[in-house]
């Protein structure tokens, strides 16, 4: 079983915190079930267990999400007539090559009910993907399986956010100035500019 460092998109992280607050006051609610499913999904993608959740790599459809994959998570039992419709929610994620020799990264993009292709619309919006526009080909490092996302180079925005989170300035654009230790500015990004957080 492969292991991955988990990154969570800032908007998804805010939703996770919202679910935690709601579940604390209403343990049997829909929000509590969503929280359990989302946590299970995050553990699954961090532990390389996507096959256990009907994982599959995505493709170019309305939006180009060919660098992403999904896993299916049951929250709400749904049927059409006497036929069960399967897992109600989707967790969409992508994968990146490490630059530090550590474990590869997986970034959770969104967790949504499957109705009206909402997971794909939300993922495309969060990734800034326009409808009917194919992405430029990025350097690929292959994939860990045929259902996992194609691993790609760590994008600049995540590289900067990870550097800021570890309180280390990114090497590019660094300026050398000597100041007394008490006057050195703290390196980091405002929370609102951090596209993903590592868990």
C-alpha cells in the first residue's frame, strides 16, 4: 500500500471545519454522515486505497480534469425504483511528484454530491478550468495505478504555499539582506492566499 502526503484545498478545508462544527451539535445528522465519509475518503487517498472506493481517473468531458481522479463515498442511500444508485458523493483529487525526496503529494480538491455533475463543476472552478478548453500537456511522472491520477510536477502556487507553511522562503526571488535577528520579517503567506493546507 502506497502512502501520500495529503493536501486539502482551502475551500474544502473550510467545508470540513463546517461539517465538524455541525456534527458536534447534531451527531446523527446528514452533516455528521458527510463528515464521516469525507474523513474516510481523505484517509483512503492518503493511504493509496482508492480501489476500495471505486476510484477512477477522470478525463476531458465538459472541463479537462484529466489530471484528476475520483473516489465514490456513500453518504445518502439513493434508489431509482428498486435499483440502488450507489455511492452518493465524490471526492476529487490530484497527485504531485515530491521535490524533497519525500512521499508524493495528493491534493483533495472537492467533496460533493454527484447530482448534475456537481463534483466536476466544483473541481473545475477551484482549479480555474474553463469549459471546453483542453489543458496544455504538463510533465507527467506516470501513475501509481490505472485508477490513480497521473502524477505531475508540483505547481508553483502549491510550492509557495508549502514553503510558507514550513516557514521557509522559496529559493526563487529570494533577497539577501542582513538585518538584526529581531528585525527580520517572518516569511509566510496570508491565510487567504494559501490554496491548500497540508494535513
